[in-house]
C-alpha cells in the first residue's frame, strides 16, 4: 500500500472508532480487551496518536525514555466529559501531521519500512483499525476490512512484529513447527516457523509451503483472527495441528509495554 492509502485508512477508521465509541458509551465494556471500558480505549488511542505524531512532527531520533506505563496512561488525560473531543483532536492532528510531512523526514521507528513516514503511516493505520474493531465490538457491531488493507495488516504482523523477534529454538526443543496463513481473496501467503509451544518465531517468509497448521480464508477474517479480535467463525478454515495455532495465539501479544 502507498503512504497516502495508509493515511486515508487511518482517517477513515479513526473517525469510525469515534462514532462507535459514541454509540457504545464511555462506560461500555470492550469485550476484546478486558478489563477495558470504552473510556480506556479512547485514552489509550488518544495518547498513542499524539505519541506517534510527535516523532514525525519533531523529527525525534530516539524513543521516549519517560513513556508512561499502560496503567499510568489510562489514569491520565482529560476529564471523562472531554474524552471524546480530546480523542478526535489527537486523531485529526496525527492525520494532518502525516499528510504534511516531508516524504524524506527522518525520525525513530521500530519496524523495518521503506521510510520513516511509510512506517508511521502504516503502523498507525493498523493500530487504529484494530482499535476501531474494539469500539465496534463494544457497540455490538462488527467490521470487515478490504482485502488489500487486511492483507497488508497481516504482513505487518508477521513480517514486521514477528520478523523482528525471530530467534533460535530454545535448548532441548525439537525442530520448528510451521504455520501457513493463506489469504484467498488477496492471493497472499505467509509461512511462519514456530517453537512447539508457539512462544518463539524461528522464521518468517512471504509465500507458501508445507505446514503443520494451515489457516485459509478471506484476508479480513484472518487479520481479525491473528490480532485475536475474532475466532475462525469469521470464515477461516483451520487444518492440520490446531494446537499450534492455539499455543501461538496464547503466547503472541503486541502490547504498549
């Protein structure tokens, strides 16, 4: 996807997140992120948008050393009555910052990307899309993403987050098990090598191959499943060693900390 496409997705899903949060109400539970309430979701996302915009706007070359913990983040920010407007303002500022940024801007990133601007546009698009899902679930709704965008999010998760932490097998473990993710409507496949307990990724690659466990289905359903926002009931077929998928889902977490 192009940078402009990621920014457009960020704008769209950020606005839809706000609308879903309004429908749900600030006290509503977020079933996909217990024990969060919608108020916590807005505080988290509002802070992350401001945090991300700061790197691009100020061309910061180092991560923040005084970043608050998740607990501190959720207890900070504006009064509850001002939360919706505060979230909307931070989201709009991030979109504006990315749109106005020099394509060659230099700043800190934490995943490989063609450029820092490409990294932040992509990361914030998917960060916001997944948390939009949380808001929609809190409001009793559901989300389906375009196949291309969902496949891009799967690629970021596997090649980016898993790829940066690829490691050797722990001592005493047998050879790696393999998990194949196949997005049928996007024509895209990924093959992941995993330790037997699912806690260590030993390899990641684009493309297919023999696998111990295979996940096949629409890109949107796979995207939501791999981010633990829904199960295979969204249209994913799980074949082979389903225990490998269960182990991986219980071990793999992308968290603020």
